[in-house]
């Protein structure tokens, strides 16, 4: 009996077991904590080495984006996937049981048809990319659709997108852009490759409608799509001012898509004002807007000769005076003095460099001299000629003084002395053509030849715009009459200049689905006048024509 209570006291209680277990665990933790400081230092070093700013991108977007997100502490980030392409149409011999499989594959190329959960992969946030065919890793286009792009994602893009040397387009569809994130995105564009020329921001309405910032003077965007952004007349006014003002215009934008917006007559008038002095925009879509006859007449007015406003006349006079002063400063005497000064200040760098220098200074003055005279070996006779063709005789008196330039012989001729001259003449012609091309590209429209009638100055219409889409607006026959007058004028103007390389005016005009009968005489006449100019219809007509019988 006495042994039972002793044994009872010797057996440990459940509480003591737990406490002993807890003490053993605490001891193990203490031992681990003692050894922890040695392991913390390499972890801190690894965290320091994983600084996003220190990472050098490799040009592979999938790897660079994932690494930069991990370094920034962004765990649940979207994946970079290849954009699924539509599958080819199945043959007629294919069974009907295969049709649902093809439809599911069009939704997502990476989804498994056997699993229901995998079908939701298509709706998860992803960054779809289109790769180059030649290089399987080079990204050509980026598509982001249906999820909000925040500043954190744009900050990561600012590090990895500049490494994409062949990036051509960025498409953001319903990504929840704000005016602030748009400014961040615009600041990112100059860091990207010069091949990036297309930007599409569709389904991103902004309260301040600051889309015009994408069309700044220093912008390199050539193709801009702003569909379905709730752009109203105020936004159209900002876009029209970005196209051109009295003191400058955008010279890089080629196409602008403003379809599915809320642009009315006032907005169309502002866009027409932007087209008055813009000579780079070729493609404009205003389909599915609220443009009525007043706005349509404003757009049609720009396509034919229009009267200059008073500020435009004042600016034209200022430009003409500035051009005249520049021509006077480029007179023959001043040009010879400038060339002599350049010769004195330019250090002698050997025979070949002196030849290049002389040829560059007098390249525009040797066109006739090289064609008429034969040069001796080691001496080139260069005849000076005035830049203006009206005063060639005044230069004959000064010809003996500065007519001959002795150039060291580089290679011995083999009896045919006219070949070097002809080659040099061809090179000078090519250089002059390039200079003329550059000069014509930079000419201000206010310096174009004008027409004076009844004390008013009329500028030729905008003949650079080739494509205008006004589908599904609110235009009646009143506005249609204005476009008929513009199309008639351009058709008469393009007939004698069919072989020239200059602008020819509209090639495609869409006025369908408006508030007039499609079979009305004016609409039919516009279509008939535009038919010979439409390149697609002309090509189809040529293909359908029967071959000549032999």
C-alpha cells in the first residue's frame, strides 16, 4: 500500500511532460538563435545584391521582368506569355466533333481542355508579347489587356523595356490609366528603342484628357490609337493644337485613330485647325463620333484652298522677311569670305583631308565646271558659280583669283581622265538631291506659293492627308456638299500631276452610315471621283482584268 503512493509520485504528470517538452524546444531554439547571426550576414548580403537598380537586363523580357519583380518584392506579378495566334481554318473534310476544340484553342493556346480551372488562365493578368520570326526571343509588340497597370509596373518597365532593341509597338487596352500614370508612361517612351513607333491606348478614359502629351514636338510616335476614350470637344481641341499651331507642328505622327469617342462639331473644327499647317499626318479616323454638318464643313474646307487668318498672314510676312535676310547673308561675297576664314582656321590634316574639305566647300559650285573641262593629273579647275542663277556674269570677274585649287594626286590615272569627274558629279548630284529633299521636308506651309484674290491670301489645301474616315456620324447632305467640292478640286489638281511625286490629296474617304441616303447623287459622285484614286480598288481592277491575248 505504501508503494502505490510512491509510484504515483514518481510517475510524471501530463503537465510536467509538456513543460519539459517546452523546455527542450526552448533549448533547441536558443541553440539555433546562437548560430543564427552567422547565417544572417550572407542573407543580408544576398538582399543587398538583389537591388533592382543593379540588375542588368539581358533583352529577354520574360526573364528580365520576373527578376526585376522579385528584386522589387513583387510576388504576385503577371507572367510574360506569347500572344496566341489564330489557328488556320480547318478543312472541309474535318469532322464536326473537332470544331469545339478549335474554338477553345482560339481562346487560349496554353489552356488544357481537360481541366476546368485551366480555362481561367486566359482571364488572368498577363503580358502578351509578339516575337520576331527570325529571332525567337526578340519582342516586337507588347499587349496588356484588362488589368490595371500601376506605377510599380511602369517602374519595372522603365528598366526592362529599354533593353528590347526591336520593340515596335505597345498596346494598352483597358488598363485603368490615370493622368499621372500616363505622364509616367510618356516619360518611359524616350528610354525605349528608336524602333518603337506605335502606341495604342484604347479604353482608357482620362479626366483631364491629357492625350495630347503623346504628340509633343519631340515625340517619336508615328502611329497613335485613342479609340473609345470618351474624348470630347475639349480633348479634341488639345489634340488639334498638338497637330499644329502658328509657331510649330508635329512632324512625326503619321496616323491618328479617334474613333468611338464623343467629338462634336467644335472638336472637329479644332482638328481641322490642326490640319491647316500640319504636313505629316496621312491617316485620320473620326468614325463613330458626333460630328454634324458644321464640323464636316470645317474638315472639308481644309482640303481645298482656304483663306489665311490675320495671325497667319502676319506670321507669313515675318517668315518671308526672315528668309530674305538669310538669302542676303548668303550672297557670293560673304560666302567666299566665310570659306576663306574656314580655310585659315581649319588645321592641315594631309592631302586626303584637304581634298575632302575643298570638295565639301565647293560641291555646289562645280556642277558645270566638272562637266565642261578636263582636269590635268594633280590639278582640278573649279569654276565658281553663284548660288542664284540670276547673277552668273558677276562671278566671271573673280574667277581667275580663286578659280584653281591644287590637290595632291592620290592615284595615277590610266589615260581616262573623265571617269573621276563623272563619278564626282554623280556624288554631288546625290548630295544635292538629299539636301533638296531635307529642305522640302522642313518648309513651313506658310511659305508655300499662295494665291491672292480680292486682297485676300489663299493657301493651297492640305494635300498630304490621304485617308479620312467619317463613318457613322451625323452628317447630312449639307456637309456632303462641302466634301464634294473638295474632292472635285483635288481630282482636277491631280490630273496634270499624275506622274509627279508630290502629294496628291485624299485616296480614301468614307462617309457611309451618316444622315443621308447612300444612293443620293452627291454621295455617288464622290465615290466615282474617288474610285480612280483608291489604290486598293485600282489593284483589284487590274487583277481582274483579262490578260492580253497573243
